[in-house]
C-alpha cells in the first residue's frame, strides 16, 4: 500500500506537469499578440511559469524515484495524457473527438493494470 506522502508526491507531480502544459498553451496565445518569436520568448511570462512548474515537477519526480522503481512509478505519468486534454476543454474550450475518449479510457485502464500490486 502506498503511503499518503507518496500519493501526494505523485499527485503534485502530475498536477505540476499538467500545469506546465497549460502555461505553454497560454504562452502560445500570448505570443499571438506579441509578434517576433526570439524577441518575445524571453519576455513571455507564461513560458517562465511553465518552466518553473516543470522544474518543480522534476524535483518531485526524483523524490518519487527514491521510493519507487522506475517501472512502478512511470505508469503514473500516463495520467498526464488524460488530465491535460480534459483541462484544455475546460480552460480553453477545446473539443475532444469521440475516439479520444476511447483512448483516454484505454490509458486509464492501462494505468490501473500496471500500478496494481501483485497478488499473492
């Protein structure tokens, strides 16, 4: 059984990576009103926030890997492929095609199967 602290680390890690993707989307939108890629990339606050979020997530990932093997920890990263698209529909009004829900379901089932403790 996973400790409460480990569950919190995995939750925070996943949340921060999803947050970084949302920040990068905002960075892309911000750049629409600030032409010139190189000149504005360093002035885009969304890029900085996305990078900070990703860097904190990396530190949490290292903390997770101190407690779990990579084969135990890595399947949890697939949750990002479920949460990010759902968040994009809520935040940006993006649409998901029906077949996407099948894919999300398969990913969720895969995470469930690969993270279950062995029987015995």
